[in-house]
C-alpha cells in the first residue's frame, strides 16, 4: 500500500508511506515494487495527479507485523489437534 502525505495547505505531495504486511510472501520485493510504481507515477508524462512537491520526496517504509494472526493460527492448530 502506498499512502501519499502532504503538508496542510499545499496541493502537492511531499512524502509517501509504503506499508507491507510481514505475512507477505516477500516483503522486501513488495517494497521494491511499490517504490518502482511510485517512481513511475511521479515521472510519467504528461503529469497526472498527484502533483509531486519535488522529485526527491520523503519515503517512509513500514513493515506491519500482526501478532494476532499467529495467535489465531496457534489456537486453530491446538483446537484441531485436541479434537482428533
């Protein structure tokens, strides 16, 4: 997921946030794909929305690790083994 961030009052994007789940098959490859997609979008001709503040925007990378997925998987595994 790519989230565009802008400073209040400006109509141009000056930062972007790339968010990937740790459960993704290859999180680093997904960050690379998102970064390439953003770069292509930023430098396309003619310029379409969004309008970029500068060619060197701030980039924030967030890897989300949902511990409830693991807890739920443990519960399902232990529950199914107790039934057998």
